[in-house]
């Protein structure tokens, strides 16, 4: 242990962070925690990244991932300092989460069922699978061509066909009948009887005698005797008319028919063909197509033993896409990785920000580094080099008057973390790491404080 003479001592923060964004953008909002002198709380980035990477889902609903943009905003709200405009990233993240949920419902939520059904339908070892049916189809095509080949050969039709005959025989027969029966009866009559009886004016004579009239002579005259009463009477009569008529109609219609047709058509085609070779070419094309299908089916069955793993990997890739968009959204929110005090503000809302450009400066003054230049005659230890046994660093004890006030009680004790000698063997540049909080967790020295070397005593051990 020895006493060192202080030449210059200055307080600097142990941790300094010039906070910046990973992406370009426009600063949208600034919170009160981003103001000068405000305390910036530390955000645990590794822990939150691990939480997102675990792909948490809603309780009871494994299809829906947690941490959409609203949930991320809520999770980081106590730590957010400033943020960029990020509407497009919100939409991209929401779409990815929805697409992941749709894929879960449509496919990846039924991996076990898909593996079972795929194995049943496509495994070569399962009877009735597609691979076996392709083999059967290939055999049928071969058998079909063999029979056609035998028929062409038997009928000596393996050469060019110059013309073709077509015969058409048609027989048509039709019959039908129609019967219609109806009747109408009408009865009526007319009878007319009539006559007119009219008595012209007659004389009824009473009270006297009227002689029978003689044949009147040319000059006729007569005279009644006694009183005569004369009544004038006229009589007229007419009979009623009656009409009776009877009409009867009966009608019956019946029809039937039958037709027979026979037709024979002979066509001569002058386009030459070779059916035998055409059939052979068709067979070869069918075999080529079957080979392609069989090979494609063979390739698709290679992963059948690990189909569940393949499907799970595909689903994990979708989760990775969502995770990437969550991190990209998080990159638009500026937070401090350490507890500290905001000591500089370089950007304000509305300013353009480039990736890596400082926006805020946060300094941790709970632990300080004292950059000291001292005169000390003696060794200063900075650890040891393996495989040598570890040796503790030298310890520095500083007793000073803070702002010419009473001395610190207790003295400030720190560990030498860096030492560099001058050309003068007794002069050293030291960096001493010290705790800067008192018993009440208040800072002892302000950052940038210069010690008064006249009131400072340093001991190195």
C-alpha cells in the first residue's frame, strides 16, 4: 500500500449509450422519459426476444399468436422513449398473424390426421394406394396394347389404310292411336195457335120486337116499335205460341300409324392412316406419362416417414416469419438497454432519422469511472494472464472534499481497471471503477466532476 499524488481526476460514466434505430424513418412520437434529465428505465431485450421466440399463443387457442402490434405496444409502454412512424409494419404483422391462424385451421392443426391419410393414400406398401394403382394402370395399358396388336396382326391391318367403309343400319318403328267420342242433344218445339173473334157493333134490343130482317131491297128502311135498349159489344181473342226442337250429334275419331326405316351408308375416306402404329404411339405416350407420374409419386413418398416433422417445420417457418415481423416492429420503438439518465437529445418528432444515427444519449451514473493521472512509486496490478493464478486488481481509496465541503465519509473505494505508465516512471494514467451511490442510493459525484487535487488523497494497494 502506498500513497499517490493526484495530478488530475475527472468523473465519467461507467456506461454510455447513444441510442439509435436499426432502420430509417420519421420520428413520430417522444415520451416524457426521453426528455433531458429524465430517467430511462432498462428494457430487457434478450428476455423479450426469448418471449417472442417461444411463439406464445392465446390460452385455449393454439391457432392465434400473441403479441400483435397492440400487445407489443402495451408490453413496452413503460420503457418506450421515442418511436418511428410504423403503420405499414402494423398491417404486415397483422396479416402474418392472421395467415398463420388460417394455415393452422386448414392444415397444420391436423398434422397427425394428414400423416395418417397421406400414408394410406400414397405409401407403396399400402394396398390400394396411388403408387400401386399406377402399377396396375401400367399393366392395363400394356395388356390393352397386346390385345390390339394381336387383333391388328390377325386381320393383317398393320399397314396403311387407304379407305374405310362405314355401314349404318337404322330401324325405326312408331305407332299411335287416338280416340275421341262425343255427343250433343238438343230438344225443342214451337206451337202457335191463334184467331181473332170480333163482333162488330151490334144492337141488342129489349122491350120491343125487332123483326127478322128480310132480304134487304135496294132501298132498305125499318122502324122499331116499343122501347129499345142498344148495347155496343166488341169481342177479340188470341192464342199462345210453343216451340219444341230436338238435335242429337255423336262423333268418334281413331288414328294409328307405323313406320320402319333401314339405312345403309358407305363412306370412303381418302386420308390415309396407320391405326397399328397410331395405337403403338399412343401406348408409348401412356407409358411415358405413367413413368412421370410414378417418379413424381416416388419423390413425394420419400418424406413419408418424416412427414410429421416436415409439416411441423413448415409451420415453424410461418412462426418464424411472424417473429421476424414482430422484431421489425419492435425496432421502430427506441428503448434503453440500461438504467440511466438522458443527457442529450439529438432528434425530435418530425425529424428524419437514419439507421445508426444517434437520437438520445443515456448515461449510467450509478457506477463511475475516474480517469486519474497520479504520481505513484510502486507496482499497480491489473489481473493476471492465464495459466497463472488470478491476482486481484489494485484497489484505490480516494478521500476528498466534495465542492470544498467536509470530507467524504466513508472514503471512495474503487478498483483499477486500466493503467498506463508515462515516460516518467512514476506517472500513471489510471481508470478506476467506483460505486457512485450513497447509502440512500443517491449519486455522490456528478458526471464530469473534476477533483481538487489539493483536497484529495489517494492510496493504492
